[in-house]
C-alpha cells in the first residue's frame, strides 16, 4: 500500500481539522422522499465513540464484539494528520497490546488504490475495524464507493464490528456533518447507520444547535449527539451506551410536535428502529397528517369482505366457524401470517392446525424473514388466490416492521376486495385498526408508541385494544380517546370476537366489547369532553354509522358500564358492581388529557418546552 506525505505539522491537533472549502459548502435540504425509507435492524455491530479520552470499557466492548483473543483487527488511521508517518505509531501501539489474534494498519490517500483489488484484501478476514479520529472528510474522500467500502459492509454482514472515534464516528451515518461550529456543513458519510445524523464531542463542545440545524436540513432523520468519553453501541435494533457521559438523541420538531430530547447514559438503552420510524412519521405528518377527522371516522366500515377480530385468550369456536364460512367454506384457500410470533418462523403445524382441525383443507403459512421478502412477487403469490388471511397473536410491531407500506399489505387488502375475510387475535386484532395500540417494541404497557401508531387500516378510523377487561385497560383506552376525540376506540375482552361487515359489528363469545365512539363537548370551550360508551355483549351488535347498539338479542340482560372517577391529575376506573341495569347511553365526563405510566428504566424524555 502507498504512503503519502502528511499535511504540514503545524496544525493544532486538539481540534478537528477543518476540511477544504469545497467540501464545506452546505447542501440544500433534502426532499422528504429521500428520508422515507423503512428502518431495519443493522447487521453486525457498530461502536461509535464521541472522541476525547475513551475509558477502557469502550475498548473492552469493541474487543468483545470483535472476538476478544480471536479478534483480527484492522486499524484505519486515514483521518489523522499523522497517517502514513512514523508519528502515528504511538497511537497504533495500544491496539497491538490488546491480546488480539492479529492487528493490521490500512491506509492510503489514493482513491484508485482504495478501489484496487489488492489494497483492502486484509478486510476479508477481519472481525473488527477501528477508524481513528481527525478529519472525517479524508476518510470519505478516499474510501466512499470503493472496494474498500464494499469489504467493510461485507464485514458487517458476516457479523463483524466497525468502530471509530471523533471523525471515525462522524463517518458512520449516511448524512455526515463535515464542519461548522453552529450551522452544519453536510456531506455523505459511509452510511453504516441509516436514518441517523451523528455528531461527536457533543456536550463538551456545545454542539446542540449544530445537530438540531442538521435535522432541519434533513427531515426524517434522528439526531445522535455523542459526548466525549462515551460510545454508542449499535446491535440489531438497539442503542446501548457505554462510557462516562451521555448520548443525546433528538427527534426533530414538526408543525404539531415539539423537538423531543432523550438522554441516554451508561448502561441504558433504547430502540433505534422506533426512533427512526418516529422521525419519519414526524416528517410525513407535515406532508400528509394522519387523518383522524370526523369525515374519516364517518367512513368506518368494511365495504367488501369481512373482519373477524378476537380479543386474545381462547378463540371462540363460533368465530372460527364464521371465519371459514366468510372465506367460502372448507375448500377455500387460507393463509395464516405468523410474523407477530417472532423473527424465526414457527413450525407450520403450530400455526395452521387449529384451522385444519376446524375443517379447513387448504391452509398455508406466511412468514417473511425480511422486509425485502414483502416486496417479492414470488412470496406474494400465496395471497393472490387466498380467500382468508389470519394474523396470529404475538407482538404487533413485528407486523409493522415486515408489512406496513409494502406491496404485501396491498395483497392483504385485496383479499377483502375479493369478498374474502381477514381475521386475527391479540396482536393480530390490534393491527387491523387504523391507529395501532401497544406498538412499542420495548413493551406493551403503553397504549401509544410514536413511530408505531399506524395499523393496517382494515377497519378505518378505529383503534383496537385486546385482553381488555382482563388486563384492566379501560383507563388507557380513555386516555387515547381523549387525545384523539374523533377516533373510535374499541376494547375487546378475551375469548370474545367481533365480526364486522359494512358498518355493523356483531359480538360473539364469552365476554364483552367496549366501544368509545360518540363524543361531544362538555362546555363551550371544549376543554372537557363527554364520552358515550357502548358495552356490547355476545349476541348484540353495534352500528358505526348510527353510533348505536342494534339487534340486541336479549333486552332483559343488561351489561354493567364501567364507572370513571375524575380528579385533576388522574383517571380512576372501577367496575360497577350493581346488579341493577345500567343506562349505557349515560355520558361519562372525562378530562382533556391522559397518559399511561412510563416504562421503568427508560431514558429521560424531554422536549423543547422542558416538559
């Protein structure tokens, strides 16, 4: 490999070297479409350090991910002014004393050499690569879109780790901050971490304004500011923090939401796919807001086909019979989608036997291993003739990750358009609404999770919660309804199902369905709202168009309504224990806002208003 003379040695190495003027020209704000990608867990691992003096824990984590004593390391010092000279050796020597199987140095200042077959062959056997600090532009100008970059990506694909500090951190994201003290100059990094803009030396050099400005120029991205002595470790879909200070994460503001700041300290973590989805949704909201208007709610119906929505627990036999009947009978082709259960496909017998035992003769399993498969026409052929599709229980965010905004979702919708049926239980119930409840990948305690609020919309204008009475979820549903008054909020008990055709919903099973639909202002200011809930039991029906219960099978049997007690700071929900009939048309006065309790051990959340 070639060695080139270093730039003049009078440069102050205590600060980052400013790039050439031609590399500092700010780029125009990107079109929104450039950010509209689907975030996915990364392959391999990244260790992104914020510069300064790094504590041993960061290097220990990097070595662990690289294989410890079996690690085959490659150090790339190209960002340093001393790269290619003997003066770089004191910075390389510590790596040679880390008990790795091998340590090699890779450096050139020639793009032609970086693109040659021979130069970067050492990367084919490497398990870990570390980029040293200096000037990030010297890295990207040499290695971007070369064979060297391709081999770095291959290292990640086979489970290796890439780390870097300072300039070696800046190059990790696709959008790279190349310079500027307050107003950022932007270029392109190597893009190992999509959907994110990385800044380093963050709190030490007070770069908050710079990163926020970068997000204004690049809507749909997450800002990640890594302080000195601290590293962000990225594995799969997780952000973990190691070190002495903090990582600051920004979700950019939009016309409806303030900037959201999350501070993550050593030992804490968060889900970066959720963050990326939230940033994308914030950018999209300004362009096309989520439609929760009354005009949209008025269209709550299933004009073609049938929905079978089960609240979890044991699925009523009658619901299974109705599903098979709506599909066209036992000979109709049916598909069970099992992605909500996990990344790995369970044995087909575990997910289809319940249908075959009920008499269905042509049942297949659909379980895509990646979003790419949801774009594969061959994989979609299974749905082209399907008359029934069933979504298993599990976690609804897994269905979002695999199918939302893909061609496969259109194939699901086409089943209804052909007059077929879509069913599901638990997670497979919630996914059928327009608004997705309990989509947080970190847990299902919170009813809302920014980034995971869009369902598949088979039942427009509706949010569907399940395991409703059993897990005492009424207060959560009330808080959602008060936040989005025009939304129809529905809670389905276990062992209970709803059958939806047209504008009518029929309940079958052991328990009840609670519907928060009709809304009116409590006073002229509209600051307090009244809800008129409908509690619908088996054998009864509800009409979305008239917002009334209809076709009550046994008018003498009444269902007790839940009672809601209000004070200035909370909603207290109790079950009405009276054996007397309760007027379900009676209004329940509710406060204007309500929030679920925060999950434990999560990073502190702030917004620009300090809330």
